[in-house]
């Protein structure tokens, strides 16, 4: 542990009773949430600022975190969205000349509690066996009994609607107003790089709050509709499921990513479920069933689409599957111009194997304009 990180102790307690002592870094305090892990070797800043991580305590599986500091343009939203961070070796020094500050200072400014000195690979192995669960981290409280009492009041991620919490409070425009097409973005926690990928392909975007009515969305007279990623359980999002269904019924071209994929499925009568420990990282192999090609993808989700429910739906076609566990990674409607993927084709951070999906969306818009 670098000497410039304070040597104050911090404590981590899992819902199943695992109790670990480490070193405090980042902000001091106490934080709770659902524990999860990311398998990526780089891209920590993009991960921390991804709104889909809201409500979660994140384990970074790579040993050294913070090596290249913090650079403003790498932010995927206006602030860090994780509830807390767990690392093995947090680095205060950084080598990137563009970086404006260390990760340690950034976490202090963002109010993110973090703990270092933890055997993260052993902890990840534990989560893989036992499944996702709530946890608490504190640099203020050392009593396991007190922390356990506090942890009991933390709600389960299952049934938790969080998308409206991270959504924009009011509509805003993104991209060149003179662009060829207009796209309405329903924001449930959209990443900046997704907006940029759409804008780079000749679209002007209006980003709408999560609970915007279908009437207001259609009044914008967009040629395409994008349903964004976001945190929490999709099943209780009745307002969003209804809106997506109405956009489909209007025959409008639609593309969904991650939470948007789950909402498209729910809008077509398919069920979703909470995964054992989720998929998070930038190294997950996916097969495109339409082309037969494989892609290395970036992923961040703790809920999935039920495969049997999809297979029994004659209106849906499975387009992508995960090569690790066979889970559904993409669907399209047989009789409507709508499709979605569970993973993140903007791939920030991560490989760009799947950015063709943004081109596919623009072509779908052209065909239906």
C-alpha cells in the first residue's frame, strides 16, 4: 500500500457474515450497497462513473487501481456513481500526463468510500460461489455488531427501481442540430459514450427524463428511439415498460442497450430475473447468431432476460448469446423495427467489436423513414 494513502483502518462486512479489515482510502465514512465485481484490467474511471453501477459496491479484480490517475474526458456521467470501492492495491501516484488528479483525491472529491488491502481475488471467488449480496464498508465503525445492525436495513437490489434516480431531471440536446436524423433518447442512466456513438453517425439527440410520456416523446417527431442502460431491477418499471410498448405499437425504429434490452423484452411479455452474480467487465465473449461471428464485449448487468420466456414468444428472435453461460445477449422483433442487446457496444472501456450495432440502428432508421 503506498505510504501516501492514509493508514487508517477500514472494515468490510458482507451479508453472509464475512468480516475483513483493510486500509481506508478515498473518502472517509460508511457506505452500503450490493457487492459486485468487474473483471476489466483498465478503464476504472469509466466504470466508476457509469450510472448503471448506482447502488452498488464495486470490487475491481485487477490488483493495481489508479495507475493512470483521473482524466475528465473519461467520465461517463457528471460524477462517480458507485456507492463504494474495494481494491487490493490502490495507487496514489499516476503516470498519465493528461490526468488532473490521483484516484485517491478523485474519490475524496466525489465522496466515495473505499477500502484497500483486500485480497480481491479471494473475495471475487467468494461472490462467484455465494452470489451477489449486500455489504457495508466503514472507516468510522469497527464493531461488527454495529455494522451488522446497519446492514440489515439495506434494501435488496431485487425489486429496486433506481433508473429514475439517475435520469436527467430535464430534457437536453446532444450533437449537431443539422444532423441527418433526430433520435429521442429515453434516459435511465445513459452513458456519454453511447450518445457520442449515435451523434458520430449523423444523429441529433434529445435526451428525455425517464418518466417522459409517450405523447411527449412522439411530439419530438424523432426518426428513431433509443432506450438506455441504467441501474436497478427492470421489472418494477411499469412506466417505462408501458412507454416502450407504445413506441413499438407506433411502429417507430427502436434500439435498446442493457436495461433497454430488458425493458424491450418486458414490453413484449418476456420475464426477467436476478442473476446469481451478474456480468461485469470488458472481456465477455458473445456470438452473433445472424452472422456466426463472435465478439468480445463490455458488460454490466445483474439482471437478465429469461431464455425460456423468449423462446416461447413468436414475436421475438434471439440474435446474440453469451458464450460463457448461454444467456441471451440480443433480440429483435420479427414484425417491428426494434432490437436490443444486453451488453454495451459503445465499449467504454473495452474493445470496439460491437460498435457496428450503432450503424445497424442508423440503417434501420433509414429503411423506415
